[in-house]
């Protein structure tokens, strides 16, 4: 993946590029803040050690990308196979945007970019296994063509989880 510059719907220029080691500290801080605020992910809300973050967000990923405005980290995504073996053509993605940068189209830019990157990595479909039912990201995913293929009752703290899927071909 090469570095690209994308203009969001709010007219913001976002650079999307592979994450480098220099980004890891800021990524950890941003993701740990999400977990503490119980936003989006199923982690137990509380402090998140760097090792736990690295294991979840960085290690064994097909791609970890960051979205930056100028030199500031605004968001990130990662891609990984969702399944093993003959189902490994289905990719999985995780996304976040720092609270101060939300609502400006950066999430849309990251998800859109990730779909092209996933295709280039050889995935021909994407699946998200557990999108919490009240997550505003659902609108974004549905706008970008993801369909609901399942609903897991009582998945996270009594809240249901939605399974999303779409083809990339
Ligand atoms: C989900 C998330 C990545 C979206 O990022 P974003 O940069 O706000 O996304 P966008 O600006 O492209 O659009 C998000 C949607 O929320 C709406 N929105 C408006 N203001 C917003 C705000 N302040 N905060 C969040 N969403 C807002 C947008 O209008 C848009 O709705 P639409 O799709 O119907 O147009 C971001 O909210 C986030 O990081 N959430 C916490 C982590 C998370 O839940 N990740 C996904 C796990 S499945």
C-alpha cells in the first residue's frame, strides 16, 4: 500500500498510509481511550496495556493503516483474514477515528480505502463479526454496501452484535 491523500466529504485532506513504528504510541493512546470510554469494541472498559493493544491491533495483521491530518493521527484501520483456510478469502477490518476528528468523513474515507486495500491483498469479501447494535458506524457500513447477515443477541453487556458482510468483487 502506498500513501494517498483523500479529501473527505467535509473538505478535509487526510493522508492514508501504512502505520509505522513511530505511530504506535499515539495509536495505543487513542485506542486505550476508546476502550476506557467503552466505544465500539468489546474490551472490558478500563486501562489497556500497550501489549494488549499491540496484540489486538498490530500483530499478525495483513495491513495496519493510519489516517492523518497534517502530522496528527486522526484514525486507523487494520485488515486481517476473518477465517482460516478456504474461507480466508473473506477479510475482516477494524476502524476508529479519534473523537475530535469524528463526523468529518474520515471514518468513511478509512473504510472506503480499506475496501480497495483488501481487494489488493486478495480478499474478495469483507465481514465484521460484532458491530454493537447502537454503534453509529452501522450507518456508515450500510451506506458503503454492507448487509446484515446475522444478529447475536446479548453479545456485549446485554447489547446485541450485528454481523455485516459484503462482496468486494
Ligand atoms: C465509527 C467511526 C469510525 C466513524 O468515524 P467518523 O469519522 O465519525 O465517520 P464519518 O464522519 O465518515 O461518518 C460517521 C457517521 O456518523 C455521523 N456523525 C456526525 N457527527 C458525528 C460525530 N460527532 N461523531 C460520530 N459520528 C458523527 C455522520 O453524519 C455519519 O453518518 P452517515 O454515515 O449517515 O453520513 C467513529 O465514530 C469511531 O471511531 N467510533 C468509535 C470506534 C468504533 O466504534 N469503531 C467501529 C467498531 S465496529
